[in-house]
């Protein structure tokens, strides 16, 4: 791409961002008449009006909105190309945007980011934790760290850690209400439901004696927060599905017990996701390798 075309794209994106030709002129150290002339030349070359001008502000025409969308995407691709080429074989550097689930991101990923920052001083990490998964392709994140299956066919994934799931309950609850002998018994127990994204509410799927079984469970307590439902199970309120990552210390201490240990529940392995449409930068590769190293250790 010619340098003057890239410059035109950057100029128009800045005009749209500031909503003012005079503001763009100040940012670029131009006179207001020079900025006005530059926009007029762009519109003349394209044969369309890109902005509607008033005495105080500007607004984009339909053609201007289209031009802005393409300009933003092209400039992002140019920056990504330069990052990939310049970082190949070199020390990782630059901005890395990472998304992680709310609780796990806060308690586990954030400390790992701290350690990563000590090892790679020239990488700037922006970590955002959200309850629901983000659209990596549209949001601009480089990576997302999530439990479970691939949420989008446009993404690629690398498994960081295997993570089985179990039914569990406190010894106190089992003493009061008995221990289920089969998945069908769960329908007669108090079950604590962890509401996650678009999963069917209160529907648990298990493999029992080689057969897939679906059980509709019920209970007085449910939440979208994993730490909250785990706390309720520890308090003896019912049976819960949680992963071995969350349960390990409580099973070891005896505060929780596995229920129906011979039945299998779909696992919730930990993956790092990234867009198939983007070439990985050195900083992204370094971060993924670092996560795998840490979790294997």
C-alpha cells in the first residue's frame, strides 16, 4: 500500500474519532484550511461525500461510515503485519490484550500475568475479566482463557490443562439426605445449580454404565458465580457439579465428597483461544507457552 494512502486512512479515522476537522488538524500539526483541503481532495478522488459539515461539527455520511470501517480494519491489519514481521525471532514486545473468566481470571490468571511481566519486561498486558465470553474476532482481544469447548468456529485453541468434573456434596448433607446410587436419584435431591452462559438451566448430563443420561435437577439455590455455589455446597445445601481444579483441596480435607464416582461428566478443560484469522505475534506465543509451562508445573 502506498504511504500516502495509509496516511489518508489515518487522517480520516482521526477526523471521525474527534468529530472535528480542526481537532484533527491540531493533532497532525496542520492548519484548519489544510485539513479541510485534504478531506476535499479525498472526496473528489472518491467521487462521494464522506462527511456532512456544519459550522460546529461534522457527521459521517453512509459512504463515510463504510470508509471508516474499512480504514480501521486495514490499519489494524497493517499494525499486526508489522508486529508479526518485526517480532519474528526477536524479544517479545508490544501490547497483548487478554480476556479471562471473572473468578478464575482474578484468582489464578492475574498472578500468572504478574509473573509473566517480570519475565517479559517489554510486553504490556491488558487483562480484562468478564462473566461471559467475548467475541475475539470483533473485540480486538489477542487471547481468551476459558474452561470448556470451543465457542466459535472462527477460533483456534490450545489446551492448557485437563480438568475433570465431579458431583460432590458435604458429609453433613449426605448424612441428612442419603447418597444417590444412580443419576435418576438426583431428581429427588437438593441440587445447587451453577448457571453458566446459555447452558440449559438445571439439566445435568452424565455417562452411567456406558449410557448417556440427562437428569433435570431442582434445588433452592442457584448462581452464576462458581465461588458462591461452591460455598453453598460446603455449607451443606446440596449436591453440586464442580471441576477438580476447584474441588481438590476440599476433597483432600474431607469437607466435600464425590457423589456417583463411577459416572462421567463432560470435562471442563482449560483452553487458550485465539483467532484463526490472525498470525500470532511473538508476545502471544510467549504468553501461551508460559501458561502451558505454569499449569504443567
